[in-house]
C-alpha cells in the first residue's frame, strides 16, 4: 500500500527555537496533505490543509504564523513550529491524499513526537 | 459541523471474547468512514474503510458496518487477542472539504 513517511520521529527542542517536520508521500503524488495534532489521550485534531503550490488553509484557532506549512512539491510538505513553547509539545501526524487515483484515499504518516523543554 | 463520538471510551475484556465498538456521526453526508488502530505513542494503522455506498467491510477477524442514514458504524472484533489491545479510532470523511473528522477513540485492553 501507499506509504507516508515523517522525519524526524522524535524531536526535543528548547523553548524559543524552531523545529521543522517533514512529511513525504513515498510512492504516490499528493496534491493535498494534512497536518494533525494529538495531545495525550485525545484524538487527532486537524490543524491545516496544504495544497501543492498554494497557501495552506488553517483550522480555526491554529496560528498560521506559528505553524508554517510549505508544500513545495507533490511529495513533500513541511511543518515548522516557530518559537516553540512547552504547550506545543504534542504528537504531530501528517496525512497525504493520493490525488492521482480515485477514490483519492488518504494515508497517514507514523507521527512525530515533539517535546519542548 | 460534523461531530464523531465513540462508545465505550474504554473497554477491558478477557481473551477470546467477541466485542463491538460503536461510532456515531452527526452529518450523514459522508464520503467514507474509516476505522484505525493506534498503539501507544505510534501512528495510525488503517483497519477498514467503508465507502458511503457500502454497508460493511470485512478483514480477517474484523467486520465494520455502516448505517449512513442513522449515522452509525460498528467495528466487530471476533475472538479477541491480547495483541488487539490498542486505541481504536473511527474517522469520517465528509463530502465537502473531504477532511477526516476523528472520534475520541475507544481504548481496548484484552487480558490474557
């Protein structure tokens, strides 16, 4: 089946620094990718939708200047958490939609655990 | 706005039992519904995907049903095993933005 990878799988950073998370679709093209956040013992919440070559669409309550999303190619989207704070510590999961093949299934990455100290 | 709920929130059963997990959604205009498994600290594993035109899907010991008109889906696990212990998430993909809306999950523990 289709594979979505994320890098890194875990990252620890100091408060005030920025961290970049990569999401790649390995064997399909993904015009649309999604970023989710999951806090402990909670479900996944959609943060933003990114479309290749255009600006991301952010969900209500998500700061676009803090969570920078770039979807520069059909197989890569990046999420940069700028000026990270401890409350940004969470599990970030990306998802990519196979827009080349109906019914355009969506595949999920393995997640990135971010810890801000 | 689509809302997804799951019952029960947690379930603990002895090995070998058959069990049913429930998922409800408020807007029946869905594209599809998908059941996922998530192990602690890990990503999602897709279990079953039901398109809006389908009534059920089966894979091994798993069977998922969909009643779109009533906004319900069930995941049936036969002959449960300790390895089935995980959180099970139900997610609905709508017809509009086609984004997934996730339920809160059911934490399953199967005791040996």
